[in-house]
C-alpha cells in the first residue's frame, strides 16, 4: 500500500506501508485531507523551532521537515483559522521535543533535571507570560505556545486546558519513575496512563479553537461526543504503540501496550502484536458507529436558535476532525523519520535529538 507524501519535496513520493502495519480500512474509508495552509505552516514551525532554540540549527535543517510534525496537525485540524493552526502546530512540535527531553533524561539518569523541568512546566502553564524569557528554551517555548493558545477562547477553556495538561505532566512523571525503576505497568494500568501521556483530552480540547467555539460542558461531556473523541484518540495511541514497538524495545522502554501484554498476560511478542492490532481495528469500527451517533447528536443541537445552530456546526466540525485524526496519524507513522529505527546509526538514540545533558545546565 502507498500514500503520497506531501512532506519533504514538491514532487509527491510513494510511501510504502509494511503489511504488518497496513490498515486497508483507513486507506479506503478515511480519505486523507491536508489544510491548505500546510506549506507555510511547515516553514513557520521550522523557523519557530530555530528561534526558540528547541532544536539545534543543524538538526532543524536536516530533520525537521522529515519528522512531519506539521503534516500531522495539518491533517487533523481541518478548517482551523491559520493563526490557530499555527499555534497548535508549534505546540505539537514543542510536545515532541519535550517528549524527547523526557526520554533523554531517563536514558541518562537525570532525575534532578527532570524534576526541575516538571515544576517549571507546571508554573509556566499557570502563568505563561512570566516564563516567556526563561533560561531553559523548553520552558520558554512552552510559555510562548500557551500565551497563543490561551488567546483564542474564553478563560473557562484555558482553565480546562491547563487542568488537563497538569495531569499530563504528572503522568510523564509516573512514566519517568516506571522506566527508571524498570516497572512495566499492567495492561489496565498502562491503558489509563496512556490516555494521559498521549494527551487524549488535550488534542480533543484543541478541536474547539479549531472550530472557533468553546463547547458547553453538557455538549462536550455528552456520551455521543465523548465516545467518538475517546475512540479517535485510542486508535492513535494504540497504532502508535504498534508502530513504535521496535523503537521502544531498542530503547529499553516499558510503556507500550505490546510490552504490557507480554509481561502481564503471558503473550508471546507475536501474539501481543496481533492483540494490539485487533484493538486498533476494533477502535476503527467502533468509531464508525460512534461517529454516526455524534453527528446525529450534532444535528439535534440545531434547535432553531442562532446559538443552537452555531453549537451544532461546531460539534459537527469537531467530529469531522476526529475522523481526520485516523488518516493523519496513520500516514504520519509511515512518513515521519521518527519511526524509521532501521535507518538510525544507533537504534536506541534518535538522530534528531539533542543528546547532551541540557537539563543539567
């Protein structure tokens, strides 16, 4: 199976999908879209990474486009205003860099550096304006992202986003402890933790500024909307586990659904891969049912009032973008250099990371 990459050249190139990772239903029933702003988005995020010193200039030059971080967001938040998409894309790129710093702090046994960063991110989340010039580029870049993301919707949305991201930071701390102590969580423990480390509710929250409207709590928490949102994120997290299993085994990881299934359910690696794939495929078919219910719910909100019409349209836009997440995540995993472990000089050290002890400075 092939897709056409929009990523690194002006001429589309065929991207092969290994048979073990191929999902024909995604390729046939979830047509890929890309926000028309994407070429400028890629250029501006690359510039932002340089300006904020989030990646060394040589690594930005060599790897930034090929990592396809902007492709992932441009394939998800279709219809978002350009400034909203740019803020989301920059934040997403920051998130990947943060994830890499977290990984390097674990690999190089830097608990003090991680603890400092954790507390600084909590503080920057609550008062980003005070951290725009922080000495640690990761903190300053995060603060810049938060100032921008907080500018689109009311303070109630900002408070919710902050609440959700505080839990993500703490989940990363639990992962830090698990990995440094060699603890492989049970399947149920892992699934609960994964919803936080993958930031399920953060990416779902960002559907609202993309749609231009904060959804009322009763709408956002409605079972039809929430189930579709959760399934789209579960697919992304589990498919990521399926694709990143070789990378994470090479990196002595303990957080992967496949690894938990082997350790706690007694499966062979081959059986675990089959089970993760079964869950991935189940999330797709379950979403297709949930999507219909969520769209019916969106239609029911159009009650003849101006407000009802706006909320109905926003919910429909959010649900349509939940659908876009499937194809965007799928192709990202086959186009991004982040998962091309076999091409790395050292399978445990991604070539695009800053492997120095940045956190100890």
